[in-house]
């Protein structure tokens, strides 16, 4: 019987990927991004370890929502006070803070565990084409 090889933390290597969100569907892009952040695109993926990569998403303001989601979908949050429900329509959210819309979509597709929260720290979203992580030399990710 062949034993299953378990990776050690020192055997992991994290890459940097650059994803251009121009004309991409927001949810589909978030699903691919979440898989890269978790490391599920690697053959060495281990569910109990954080073996994901870093992801830079540029042009988040040019991502597309299909159907009537711009008018019918809302981002809701609560302040904690009585009557403190705040709602923002996604049409407004995509105009004012498209980075938040992308981060919320990816956050919904990453598990709510310590590994998932650690994976979200490796996500960098920018609304324009410029980004700060040029020194890491990210490679373009096509899907």
C-alpha cells in the first residue's frame, strides 16, 4: 500500500497571479480567484493547510454583473443599533467602490475558517490598471 504524501509548510511556494477583470462576470471571476487563493488549482492541494497563492485583481470597475443584478441586488450591512440596516444597490456600489464588490464576492466563496480568513489577506483588488505589487512580478492568469 502506498502512503499519501502530506506537504510540510516549508515545501509550499506561493506565486503571484495578476487577473484582469475587464468584461469578466463578477461571480465567475470571484470563483476562480477563490480557488487560487485556497490553492485548489495545484496538484499538491491539502485541505488542512494554507497552500494558496497571491492574487492581484485589476480593473475591478470594469467587471460585469449579468441579468438585472445591478438593479435588484443589494449589499446589506447592519450597524448594530436599532434600525441600523444599511442598503446599497449594486449599481451604486460598482460605481463608487468596485473593489468592495469584488472582495465581497470572493469572501462569499472562501470558507469562514482561519484558513479562509488567511487566504483573504492575499487578495489585492484595484479599480484601475495600476497596482502596487510590481516588484513581485506577477504572472498573468488566463481562464
